[in-house]
């Protein structure tokens, strides 16, 4: 059951995925408002404000039929308080604002890491979010946020959680940006033999899945759905493909994964220590963190059948085509 | 009682000992809702308190109609807990009553021991009190067997069937009782083993293979915690009538005799590793219930339903069939549908007695200089004499005779003599390996074993039962001479639907399954081979492939056995083949692919005269594995006058189709291996796979539809031997055989094989068959081999290609220092090319130095092992240990060759 497009607020639209979602919904006939901290001067109506500001959130949500909530703190480092304020309280502010105006639809954009305890995931479904067991501030706070979002699902408010896994595409500063940057600096280590299978999601596919969730909320409500390209690839092949697409040298060094893990732990420690020292500039991009080491050394891919059936959606851009688009955008 | 009484009854302690009913604490797998205590008079009219598991009250509450009742009787020293899975899996409409016998389980302890006759009466009285009506099937284990059969004989009007598991109804006085029981019955030991210590109670559940969980063993022992609660355990052992004057002897003999009069359906489930109820007792029951279905679980022990819980599903499947068959409009018995079709009787054709029937070159019979020759007339006389000789040694019609004789004149003689007698030939392929060969033969329970010395030694080693008949050296001639002297009459009218042969399949996994052919089925197979390949008068052949060679005498075709080790096909040289062709002026050559490969490899040694000879034959027939077209083209360059044919089939049905891979044929869109059109008289249907890779029940012939290949013909196996469940699974619909291969028919009616059903990948996009993908990938240059395996959970499996690049082949790789079987990602360009041609989404492309091959078929890729390896690489069993794990595991010699 799909419904007629109405008014929708997209938070976090300054990011790659948020921007793609806003554009796609507008293309599909939705009346799109975006909420972000600084004006981007794009095609959509803007409400300027911070997700940490309850009043700004209320203002932005007011009069909307639906919210696609992507605003989040995604860094791999930062204080627990900041993560909670943005990720957990941010989501609760959106829910409260929707309630205040009588309900609506909410697509909470989440992450498979909310249910990932560090083990390999092989053909997995969407396990329950676990703030206690998820790894790292980001995953833990996103797990709590997802639980609040799904719990909010009732007669007036229909909510669902969409968990795109490792989203990438042109303009991506997270995965693609970091891989490219480090490869160019000669600092890119491929963990282990680089053979573990990892699912990823090309940005357009993730955006379409989020739009589908909004439009088929009656089918998706109350559930968390992992979204991927459904094309797991060995991590080494994928990283090499991204490097090739952006014209960076292919990774050479193979770190055995326990060593990488130790390095990651050490680096996290150094970063935390550095941040504790007043006067030093904050370090936001350490070369390797435990979280990243785990992501790159253990298999994680998902059984997409339930997601595809529920959303009546299938990825349209395959990984190879995605890499071509990445290359085209990078001009290589 | 014959045995000394040692139990002292103390009525004052009765209440403490005699707790009736299930204890409160939960027991694994047992629903307390089944448990009830019932009052019923015993054989003497005294009211007793019984504990039973009974789903009747639950059914009544649900207002369900009872179609049938299963009355389950445990043995000693177990209790109704043994049947918990039967209750748990009971289909709608079935009431299950599992009793605790008096003095056992949670039923009342009796003052004095109960005899067999009393127990039968006790049980009858209980079922009356329980209001058991309608059809009843008895189910029993151990010494519950005679009690349940005693009940069955007293309730013939209600009896719909009997199911027995590891039990006995007869203890022949002349036979030694099971050693374990004899030991336990030794007067000094009995009390100690059975009563004053829990040794017997505990020992029973310790026999299981694999071991039972601790909690389950505790549950079995729970009612027998004290010596007083174990009294009946000792009494039960004492009540086994080993002695002719034992008080229960008459009752047991009566039940044993009565059992032979039961004509209701029967199912026997057996764990052959039982130290008490060995297969001797299965044989005894089969003599009394010759119509019984048998499900034997090799490796399972006394508590067969604990060792093989799937047996519970088998019992229910059998019971459901029982009701279906009783219903009007049930399908006719499959063998009735197979009566049609041409047949060549399995006896020596004597229409041209002076002609040479078999020429044996080489070491086993004669020498190349003086080959052994036998005419049809001589062979027939010899077969006849040997049959009489075997009859004189006690071989009877219907007896199973294991034949362990190397291919050649002697084997031919023995096999035709066994058939002449109306006995059943049991043959297992030496390629099974000694252990599996022995297990296969032992499982067939031959009454006689005929073999050369070496084979008889193996039979002894692997405990193959049966009287031994030595045919090595001059022994066969002596048997023949004996037979010629005796005037023993041979049977004249042999029923066509009697068993003719038990052949063992080459199942790559699990224990080998015996395939039973009737005499009619064998005769139909001979006729099918004749008609398919145009064997006519004037044809002569070289038999380098044992199975077909055996049929030469029945077809009246002279044959030559080349100088080679027929059990090792690759020992056939081009020169030996030429000599064999010359010996009979052969028009046809039957050889395994490995034999042909060696013929091609040794063709340079041929003399000009031998080359000339090899131009003669008109047909080369090769079977046993898919034969590459290049090999056959190379063969045709040597046997210049020959066409080539490669029949497709399996032990259960051969041939199904035939094909000449060297003739250019139109390619098919889907791909796979073309095996040709079904041969005349054989039907092929496709059981289309659904999205989960499960074949449909109904069959179709739509071109391009992919599914399990299902065949029907007059030569299809009668059944799997003592494998009722496998037979039921394979004969669907009735009269057909599910081959376990997957493939499709094309629009010209040709059959294409796409792999084994077990190797079909179930991906999120539907099933993927391996051969077509492999064929497309093999088209890429620079690859020595390619195999498709799946990783991940069923339904969401990912396709992984494992390649052996030419430059990584075996020796070279080792010279360069790569570990054998070490794996890595294919270079990106190669992975890209594979993905471009594969035709299905490919998650990963891995490279190795060689592909593992399975033990049985040195030519087939061991896909399970390969999938396991790929899983380790791709799922990060991992990172640090990938290399170590792989090298640690792959000790097998590197061999490369696929399928």
C-alpha cells in the first residue's frame, strides 16, 4: 500500500545520504523541507536549526506529514554526552514534535551497527538494537535512538527504522573519503588477507529504500530493516575498487587483524587522551579505530529478502555501476 | 522360576518405594500434560496403579477425532520416556498411549515378579480400561517387543500394524544368548548389576552413539533411583527364557509362532550396533514377517530412536501411509506398473553353444600367450554344475549371496549360477574402499559369502555374516565337480518379482545404500542395453568395464576381458586393448573414462598391426563419469572406425539416456552437460525446483524448466535395501526414481544435467545450479579448473567461484613455494572477467592451486570441502589464521580435475 506524497521533513540533509533522500522525495512529488545548521542554498525549503535545539525541531516538524530523520553524530571519536545529545535526544525531540502535532510518519535512519556485537554477521537479519552490547558511542546511542523510535509506533504515529549498511557514493566523506585520503598518504592498511565478505550500499539505493519505507510505512512500521546492495564483496576487492575509481593507489600493506585491533585500541586511547588536554585542537580522524578494524576484519553481510519484500524495493545501482559513477564523479 | 530368587519383599517399605506418577521436576522433552495415572486390574484381577503417557485426554479436549492409536511398550530398563518424541510429533488424529509397565517407570511396584504371560494380560486389561477403540498399531522396543506382540495377537480385530525397534521374539535354545545378558544373568551378578547398583540402568543409556545428553540419561534413570525401585529390572532379566524349561518359555514360543501369522503391515527399525539385539534378531523377525518394511540405521545402537531421532518421523510417515493405503483409491503397488517392457532372461544364452563366450587375457585367467576361453555351451554346463554344487552347500532360492570375485570368467560363472538357483547376488564395488565395502556387505546380511581368499579375509575382518565358500585356486573347480556329480534338482519356475541382486551405490556421503533389483528388473535392464546400443547377433565386445561385461552371456555376445586390473580402469593400455579386440574380433569396446585416458596416453606404443586391429570396432561405450568430448575425440583418432556413446544413469537406473559428445549439437541457452535423449522405454520427468531449491512433487517436461531429474522404466530399482525412508523419499511418484541430479530438458527433448541437487545453491534470487555457471567461466582463457560453491545460510547463499589458474597448477606452485591449496582473492581483472560471464551475481572469486576431490570418485570435486574452505576464507575464520587453517587441513594429495 503506497500513499499519496505529502509534506516531509528531512533532517541531516547536508550529508550525502540526507541530500540524496531530500532530492529523491522531491522528485517523487513530496513537498520537502530540510533542516540543517547552515544554509546550503539548495532546491529545498530550509529550516535552519540544530537537532539539539528542541524549539528548532518543533518548528521544523510542525505541519509535516512525515519525517525522514538522518541527522546524527557519526564521528568515530567524541564525548559520550555529545553522542547522546545528538543521536538519542535528537530522535526523541523529533518524536515529541510529531506527537505534539498529532502524529505522522517517522523513518528513523539507523545503522546495522546497533545490533552488531563485533562478531561476524553472515547472511544475518536485522537483530534487535542493543545499547548495552553495541560497540562504540555511535552504535550505542543509535541503538537507543532506534528503540525509542520503534517504541513510538502507535495509532497516530507510524515509525520504522531503516539501517543502511556502509553507504558510499560520489561526495561521500566517510568511507570513500577516508579510504581515498589514506591511500593517497600511503597509510591505507588492508586488514587481514582482505578476504572477508562485507555488504555495502550505494547511496542512491539507500535513498530509494528510505523513500520506500516512507511510502510503505504500513508494511514497514514497527520494524527495523537492514538495507544493503545485497552484493557482499571481499573487503579487499571493494577497497581496491574504490581506490581505483578515485584514482588513488591500491592498498598494499596487509596488517594481521589482531595487530590492527591493538593499534586501533592504542590510537583510540591516544585520541581520548589528546582530547582531554585543554588547548589542543580536537582530533576527529584517527588513522584506525577499533570499530573500523572490526568492520574491516570480520564478515558482515545480510539476508535482504525480508527487507526487499517489505519495502517492495530492490537496489537499482549495482556495485560495479556504482564504482563507475564514482570514477565519473572523481573525473578519473 | 528356574533362576534363584534373591529379592526379598518387604511390604512395610512399600509406600516409600512405590511412588506412582511422574515427579514434579521437568524432564527434557516430556510434556507433563501427557502424564496420567490409571487404575486397572492386573492379570489376577488385583487393581494396579499404572503410569502412562497418553495424549487422549488432550485430543478429547480439542474435540479431535481419533483415527488410530499407537500403543507403545518400552523394554528393560527404560520407561515411557523412550516414546516422548512419538508423542511430541503425533499428527492430528493419532492417539499415543505409552505405558510404564508394572514395576517399571512410574507405575506401581509389584510384590512379586511379573512373567511374560502376566504382562501381556496386564496390558490387555489396561487398554480395556483406557477405552482403546478403533485401529491400533503396536510400537515396542527391547523386551517390550514380545509383550506388544502378545497384545497384538489377542487383539487381531483391532490391530492395524506393528512397529518394532531392536527387539526379539525368539531365543533359540541352541544359540548362545547375547553375552551381555548372559553375564547380567549370572546368579551372583544379577542382583548386583540390575538391582543393588544402577549399573544396568545407567549402562543402557551409555550405549548410545552419539552419546546422549546428561539430562536425558538422568531422565531415563529417574524412576530407578533405589534398589527397591529397581526390583523389576532384575526380575525382567530373569524372565528371559533362555532355558527350555523356563516358565516364560511357552509364552514366548507361542508369541514367536503367532508373529509369523500376522499379516498386518509391519515396520522394523533397527540400530545394528546393539550388543544385545544384534542383527541376528532382525533376520529372525524378517523370517516371521517377510512383508515387513525395514529401516536400518548403520551405526545406531540399542536405543535406536535416541541415536536417530529422525526415526520418529519415519515411523509417523509410515503410519500415515498405512492410513492412506487403507483408504479407497490408494495408488496401486509400483511394481504392478512395471510389468511391461522387453526382457532378456538372466541366464546363459545357449543358442550357439559352440561359440566362444568369454576370452580372458592376462594374469587373472590365462596369459596373453594362452588366454583362457570358454564357449557358451561350456559356460552353461559349468553354471549349471556350480548351481548344483552351491545348492548342495546349502544355498537356497531367495538366499542372499555376497560375491567377492574379480571380474572374469569365474565371476560370470558364479553370478549366473547364483541366479540359476534363484538366489540373490550381492555385489559391492571395490571402489567403495575396504571399510565401506565391508559395512555395505555386512548390512546386506548375506546368508553366504563366495569369494577368493583375500576377499574372505576382508569379510571376516568386517564381520560380514554368512557361510563362507572359497572359490580361489582350484576350489571353484571342485565345487563345479561336486555339483556335476550330485543330482541336486534346480528350481524350474523362478518368480520374476523375486529379488535378483543387491548392488551398492557409490554415494559420496553417508554409508553406501544397497539397491535391490528384482529378476524382472535385471532382465529388463539387459534388454534395454541391447535395444539402446543395437547389440545384435554377430556383435562381440571388449569388457574393460565390469558392469556391462556381466551381461554378455545372457545376450549371447562373445566378450574379451583385456589384460588389466579390471578394478583399476587406468591400468588398461592401448596394446592390451588391441590384443583383446583381436582375441574376439570385437565390434564394441566398453571402458571407463580412466581406462580410455590411459589408452590415449599409451597409444604411441602400438605396433602397426595393433593400430590396424583398433580400426575394427564400430562402437566405444564409456560410462561411470561424464566423459569430456576431447577425450572421446582422441579415442576416435585411435579407434578410427568407432562411434562413441556415453550412457547416463545411476546404480538405481541404468541407462537413462545416451549421447555422443563428439557429434556437434546445438548448444542450449541454459547449459550444463548434455546427456542425450532418454533411451526408448525410459521416461524422464523434471520436478521443478522452487525458490528454496526444493523439487516439486509433480513432474513436468516443459523445456528449460530446471528441477530434479526423475526417471521411470522397467529397469528402475525395486527398492533400497532396508532403507524404508530413503525408498519412500526416492520413489515419488510411485514407480519413479528421484535421481538426486538436477537438470532440464531442452526443446529437442535432450536431457541436460546441471549438478547434484545437494549442490544447488539457494540464493536470494532463487536456486543456482553449478554446472552451467562453471561451464561459462571455464570458457575464460588461462583457467585449469573452476568450481561453484555457496557460502552463507540456505535461502540467502552467495555464489563463490573457486578457480585454478593454469599457472598455479600443482608442481609449479610448490616449486614457487605456495602452500598446497592456499587460497587468495583473484586479481581484480580476473574477478571482473568472471563476473562478466558467470550469468549470476558472484560474491567472490577465489584462486587455489588445486581442487579437492571426493574419496569415492577421484574425478568429482568435493564441493562440501571446498565450500567449507571458502567459508573460512570469506567469513574471517580468519585474518590471522587463514593460512595456517588451510595448510593444516589439506593434507590430501593435490589432485586437479573436476566433476
